[in-house]
C-alpha cells in the first residue's frame, strides 16, 4: 500500500527509467491540487484506478471536481507520470472522468444514487419559519464595524511579534490584557491589573472554567438569580454544583437572602442590567453581596451583561470595584461587537489566577491570537469607544420606538428600559403563551419570560423579553409591526 506521502521505488511497474521518474519527482514544486489516495496491491496503475473509482463512488470526489495533473499526482505519489496518465486515460474511457484541453481532468458529472430523505412524522405540525427575530441576547450583527475591524487587523498583523503565532500563554495575549486593564478601569470602574486578566472564548467558557475551579475547591452550591439563562445553570450543574435561586424584585436580586442559602460558596449576578427583568442592582444590595462574600469566604461572579449600553441614567460601575479580591468580573465582546468573535475576559482575584489558568490548560487553545491582537488594536485606537457610542444611539432610538409603539395599549407595560439591548413587555395575566404563539404565526420569533424562570422559583408575571438589538436596520420596522399585531 502507498499513499500521497509514501516513498515508492521510482519507475516501479511502469517501464519508466529511474532518471525519468526522478525528473517527474522534481516537480514537487509545481502548484497543483492536493489529493490523498491510498494505493493497494502490487500493481500501481490498477491500484490507482481502484482508488480513484472508490473516491468518486463514495462522493469524496464530487462531480466536476478537478483532479491534479498527471505530473503533479505522480510527484505526490512517488510514481511514474506515465502510470498516472494511463490510469486517467482508462477512467476517461470508462466514463468515470472527463478530459478537455485547457480544462484538465475532472470527475464526470455522473448520476449518483441519492439516499432518500426520511419522511417527516405525520403528527409534526408545520410551522412558519420566522421572518423576524426579537429574541434577546444578540446585537445587530449588520452593525459590526467591518472596515474599522479590518484596518485594526492589518495594523495588528503588521506589528505582531513572531511568537504570537505560537500556542500562546493560557492567560491570553499580553497586548490585549494590558489594553483591557486600562479600558475596564476607565469605562467600568474595574480594578484590572493585566496579570489578573484571563482571556476566554466568551462568558460560557469563562463560567465553565470557574465551575471547574469552584468544584475543585469544594464549592457545592452557587446561588443564581430566579430569572436567568438555563444554560448557565445547567453548566454549573454539569460541574456538580447546585444552583439555588435568589428572588428578584424592582431593586434587583435580593442578595440579603444569601446568608440563608445553605452551602453557597459563590453567587452569580447580572447587576448592571439584570437578565431578563432589566433592573439594575440597588447599591445596598451590591454592598450586601460583597459583605456576604467577605464574611463567608465566598465569591461574587459578576456577569457585566449590557454594561456598555445605558440610556436614561448615570453609568453604573462594576461591583468588582467594591472588592477586587471577592468579585470575579466577566465581560465579553459578544454584545458590543459580535458573538462570533468568541472573545471574553475574566478579571480575577489574585488567589484565583493560577487555578483558572491551570484549568484552561498549558496554552491558549480557546481564542485566536490574531483576533486578540486585533481587539487590542481596536480598543487602543479608540475605535471601540466610537463604535459603542454609535450603537448606543442606534439602540436607544429603537428602544424609544418600541415604547412609543406600545404606549397606547393600557394593558401593556414596558419596563427594564434604562439600559441594555432588551426590554420587558408585561402582558395581561394568562396571555403570555398565546402571544408567543401568535407572534410565531406572524413570522416573529420572541421569548416569553417563563422560559427564563428557575425551576424552583414561583411563577412571575406574564411578559415578553423583547431583544430590540437583534434585527438589522432594514428588518427593525417589520419586526416591530409584527410584534404589535401579535399583542392582545
């Protein structure tokens, strides 16, 4: 058996002289198409033909796919060019391949058997595909600053040191950590020395690392908000950690309940703009969370959700500034830029840095070094601040339009609008499910509040969690109209 990197005796089975075969092998420098083939049996031409037939038959070589030139494939396989040319010629005669002057050798466009698609269950209802989306948790992806990001990427790539293309420090690129330390201190009131920052691929990745570390420390429970993302609760549960719920009211999460939660070693909060209820954590409750962490030797895990976007209030700084040794600050570029960047960061108490980096591994496998360098340049150049300010104006206009569109409905109340990318649209009692279904019939995807309720929490008000940041500019008016039609 031979394959595309095996050494074979030159000229074997072809009658071509060793000198001619070596001449063919000199064409390794020819830029051709790569094709991996395994040649079985003592006869190279027969083995090559069988391997090509099998590649076509199984679909690995699709109809119309161009094959390497006979010279290039011969050089890759270490066999004589005549052997490849003869095999190609016979397969053309059999109808497996086609050959045309100037077009090279290609797989013939043969009719191939198709596997029939499984029949859909008769009981499955037909649903209209959503035309619009007001689902929370995402920004307007059409607003991503492509030109500015590309310019930053070019500058970052030009200035990147050679070692940046290696496996990297598990803490992340030092350029990004240094820039983030300055930005977070300035914009969010975070005490963020670069050596305390660990780059991750998003909030979920950061929470997974913290779950691993907390479980290893013996933590058996992390208190969570009564309304939040079930994916986060499941992630902690998968790490072997219970997630008892703290109730939420108009002043935010009732952190004064923390001393009554048995076994809690940490609490997960969204203090800047509670998801999904949209309230900011009251200063007294921020202080209560930190006091509890000090007394109990616990930790506050601060998800700075929507922290950059505020409209009708003074900026609310991060809880982390109250006690950097008791609060883990988590932020991402998912809402301010785009979730597809897969970039997030944790600002850790000094005593957690070694454990979190050890949990992450010996190298930075999670986030691209080039994306990190680009973000560092994007922030350092001021482009990030300009982009956030621009998007803040766009989202504020949408929030105002949402409130105005629903203002004439006496049974509808819009809350949680002082900041962020979503609002809570409170509905008449008993109507949440029917409104979500009505929206689906209008081609609108929207979430009911019940979806985010902790399984142990009592039922709350009927409401929709409307993500007004999600639609593109062109889709916003249609999404808002569909929402109005779906409401009672």
